[in-house]
DNA sequence: GGGCCCGCAGGG
DNA sequence: CCCTGCGGGCCC
């Protein structure tokens, strides 16, 4: 699946399977599932988080199997058990927030002891991919603020507590199967275009500032997929805010050969390192703007 | 079982 | 480069 410049891999690791058991954190790291040998969250503020581990080290965790309420890192003295100060939305906590914003799937592994407190076995089980459905801060049991993340399983996988929902046949299974692809909003190429524009909309110049960082959307000019079959290349992508993305995809405006906007005021904002292909612009103009 | 300290590998 | 972190082993 998608990976980025530094080689951080999002999604399943080839050669590993959901349910696979690893002897310890070093084995998890060697397999490429979770690289840090101690930290519970793998990731960086800019790239997002690709993996977490549940070890039972944080009292505010809640594990329902397919749904996990995970606690951010920090707020403790070195290797302490209890929170003694507020957690910050930085480093790995910010990475998980970024994964929510970008829709990245996060690998989840559980210590066997965490999966079943009665278990005397050691080791970690790879539980598959989850999406970061939401994140927020609240006071934990200690009385200090913690960051919390609701993770929802992408893969069909056995639950620990909740019984399976009544089956309604193959439609549900198909939905689950397609979830992983659907939640990832960006290809590597799309992300690069957004970075070139500093996440500023090429129409209005606004970059949305969220607590997880800047947000913009990559809009394909000649759409991907049948029957258009536009390519996923930089010259076929615009960096837009969500409002102008919707307008562009639905005929609210289009672009002329000299990059003037048609349908709304202004002209397309450009940067030197990113040029659009006029052929794609003409395709959009021809097929998506009301003729009169 | 709890405390302590030794770790490594990643991230800032 | 220094610092941190949902380990882990060892000692009592």
C-alpha cells in the first residue's frame, strides 16, 4: 500500500498476516509492523502515524476489539505508571491526529496480556488495520488531560467482547473489503502537490489550519476512473480547499487556457515547481462546465 | 511482584 | 546530536 518519501509504510506489511503472533517488541520491529522498540505510537507529526501497540500501559485505554479508545503518549515521568501532568498534542500524539486528518490506516498490535488479562503468555498479536475515526482531549482518571483516539477496525476481524452483528449477507462483506482503499485520501503524488502549494487553495489562497496541521485537498482535473481515465500525475492535480474542490468537481467553475477562472472571479494561483497540463484543463472545461 | 536501570531506535 | 518512550530483564 501507499508509503511515503522516508519509507514509512502505511497499511499491511507484505509477508505478515492478521492474527500473527510475535515473541516480543523486537520481533514486531523486525517484521516491519511497528518499528519503535518501546514507544507505543509509531509516526511523526508531518507523516502521520502508521502503527500503534496496546500494552496496557495507559489506564484510560478502552479496548472493545473492533473499536479501541486509545490514549496518547506522555503526561508521565520516565516509565512511570500514573499521569502526573497534561499530555501535549505534539510528536507521536500529533502523528495520530494527522492520520485522522489524512485518513491513513493504522496498524494495531496487542500484547497477549492486554488481549486477555488472564493470559500468562508473552508476545504481541498483529490485529490488522484501523482508521482513526476521531480524536479529542479530556481529563483522564488521573485528573490530568490526555489525548484520546477512537480507532475502528478496517478489516473484518474477530471481536473480543461484542458479538457479531446479524449478518445481512455479502453487501456488508464487500463494504468492509473496500474500506481500506476508501479511507486513504492521498496518493504520494497528490500529497506532493499539496506540499508544493503549502496547502494553500489555488483559487482562494486559504490553507485550513487544524490542530493536526494544515489541510487541503487534491483535486484531479481530468477525473480518475472510467470513462475519463485521467492520470494520477502532478500536472492533472490542483491543490484546493474543500469548498472550491466541490465547486470544481460539480461545474461551479472551470479554467480557461490562460488560467482565468470561468464561473467565479479570479485566476488560478500557481507556483513555479507545479504546472498543470492545458489538455486536462480543456477536458474539464469541455465536460464539466455548463454550456450556454 | 515491584522497583530500578539498562537499552535501542526513531524523532525533533 | 540529545531526548524520549505502552520494554524487558534482573535483582531483591
